[in-house]
C-alpha cells in the first residue's frame, strides 16, 4: 500500500492517475512530480519500489502544498475576503456564485432548493 500525504493511493491504477487522488495534485502536477522523481508514469501503484515511493514523497513535500495545508490556505483566503467586505467575500457569505455567473435562472446548487 502506497501512502502519500496521508492518502492511500489506489493500487490498480497507474501512478500517474493515482497521484491525482491527493488533494492539490492534478494530472499535470502528477506528470511533473513523476518526471522530477524519475519514475515511469505507466507503472502500477502496487509495483512501485520503496525508493521510488520515497522519491515521489520527497518531491511532493518540497514543491507542492497539498491536502490539509492547501485546504487551510483556501479557507483563510475566503475568510480574509469576507472580513474586508469585498464583493467576493459578500457573495461567499450569501452563498451565491462568486465569479459573476447569472443567478436568475441558474446556480440552483449554490442557492439551494426552490421554495414554492
């Protein structure tokens, strides 16, 4: 079992796609990590050796903010926007779309169920 940043990676997937289960690492970041760590992206997660896992873990810890650190930073950014009372902060507080989407007919998920 391969465990990186507190997440158990899927065993049957290739390591390229298995790394995307870590919050903060997408497909492009996964490919960059594997090229820096000199690991074949087509290898399955369960066939990785200990040295390869250690190389991947070191690259991620040095170069990327993942999991709880990234979640905490995102939460702090939202709180900061809300405290300075900017438009994005007010939209977050009201549970409305933040990035300029229309709300007359769409955004039913963000605004909640319609009351009749």
